[in-house]
């Protein structure tokens, strides 16, 4: 497993920054190991809703989970407001960093995460493949 760490700074978009990071680092099968920080705006889509809710108040990032690769990302977030109330859902564009976001990403060198259409759900869903490059790297002559 490879491990990456990054810090996002004020006003960066959390989701867009992670997409760019995956592309820049050619991440084939990444997943979030740890994430904390703060947002000045959150854009979260709740279960079975067509659009994101935009939360304008500052919040703390308590958790960020999901997968990311050069083929797409799927992440869920939990945030707490100034009273400690926790809310979460699907991470969309528009989550703007307030002070910082400290994120640690793991990557499996043996897998590739694809996003392919699923007739049953109507969404691009995770498809997991073996990474032939990762497998050949493990071969011994």
C-alpha cells in the first residue's frame, strides 16, 4: 500500500482538490484513511435527494470516507456545526475549506477502481479490477 498525505488550505474546494490530487498522483485505487479540518461552506447531498443542501455556517470535518481514483471519486462526509450537531451525506462540489483539511489517502497497488454504468441503479458504480502492473511488480525473476 502507498500512503499520501495532503493539506488543503482556505477556500479550496474539498472534492475538486481530491479529484485533482488523484489525477496528479495517478491514483488507481485510493481510499481515505483519515480526514479532519474545517469548512466555511458545506455542500452535501442527503440520501435519496436530487440536489445538495448548501450549509453556509462554519463546520468541523469529523469524517470523510470513500474511494478515489483517476476514474472517479465517491465520498461521504460528516460535519459538526457550532453546537455539535452532526450531519452527513454525499460529498459534492462546493465544500470550501475554512482553515485547513488534513487528509491521508491510501492506495492499493494491486487494484484498479473504475466507475461503470449500472443498469440497475442508473449510476456510475464502483468496478474493482486487478492491477496488472501491480501484479507484475510483485513477480520475482
